[in-house]
């Protein structure tokens, strides 16, 4: 049932966009739609007529079929307001269209760079993933800070920043083209072209003897904490046995150390 509703929603949305595109191509506002934020989505209205000063709109029952209380199912709004809302939607759609077009024009295997800001870049290779051209992150270049890379915790384990994990996990990505250095409209956030920079190592330096000693102690602490993390029931006698057993195991761990 839910799948049928979703499929119908998609069909209605496709028809709505086709009618909107046809009206736009003809240079008329009649037949186009406007959308207004409401609740957790949008209320959709189609422009069914215009005068020199106003636009007549009717609600479109699509998706959640929201109806604005102030507009009802049918009303007139200032023509300038309707034009402004159409221009706003067209601008956003054009923004996304350009991004999609840029990605589709990329050559498989070429190297590109995602601008993370502040002169930090993620280098990637163009691949095809899920039917789209995307970037497979392969290296970090630029002015990355230590906490963005690999940090060694007290127990000896290493924490990696999110961008490093993109590379380690081989996560394809498709950011907006405005964030891609190779896009003609992009303005790099660093002084140097990222294509000229060498990869940054994200691995932390080898632990010192003091750090190794601390790591061993922290692992011991974790083991003791795990043993002492007991679950108690409703029977006091059983609880006494459970706690005593946990303490005995903890003492054994501490003695062995």
C-alpha cells in the first residue's frame, strides 16, 4: 500500500513538472506551480489564470496535499509574489541542474579535488557508482590540521577524522559542483592549486615508550571496568554472589598485571 502511494506521488510529481516545464517554455505563468513551506513539507498550487496585478491559484493534491489556511483551496495572490516564487524555484533548480551536468561531463579515471574549505582538499578519482559519476576519495592534500587526521587515544587505538574515513571506507561521493575545484565557477579556498600538492599522511607517529605504557594501563582499566559492570536482579543473595564474583575477577586481573 505504501509503495503504491509513493509510486502515485512520483507519477503526479513527474506530470506536475512536465506541465510546469511546458508552460515555462511557452513563456506563460499559467500552468506553472508554486510551492509554499507548510508543516513538514510544502503546499502546492497551480497558477490557473492571471491579470495585470494578480495570479489565480488552485491547490494541487499531491503528496500530503497540504492546504494553506491563509490561501484555502483557491485564491488570488499578487502577480509579483507569484513571479518571485517562480523565480526562486527556477534559481534553485538551475543550481542543481548545473551540478548534475558538471558531474555527467567528467571523464572516468580523471583526478578531481573536493574543497573542504580553509585550504583543505580531498583528492579523488572519477568512477561510476549507482549509475552516476562520482568521486572516490583517494588522498588528502593541503592544510589539514592534526585533529582532522589520525589521533592516538590513551589506550593506543587511533581515531581518524571523517575525511580520512571517506578514504579508508572507500565511500564514493558527489558533492555539489560548486565545491569541486575543477568546476569553472569554483574559487579555491587555498593559495596553491591542489593538483600541485603532495598527499598528507594521516597516520599518527609511532607511540613513545611512555605512551605504550599508558596504553597498557588503560587496557587494564577497561578490562577491570568490563568485569565490574554487573547486572543485578531482584534477589539480594544472588546479587551478593554476582558482585563478589566480579570483584574476585577484578582482583585477579589486577594481580596478573
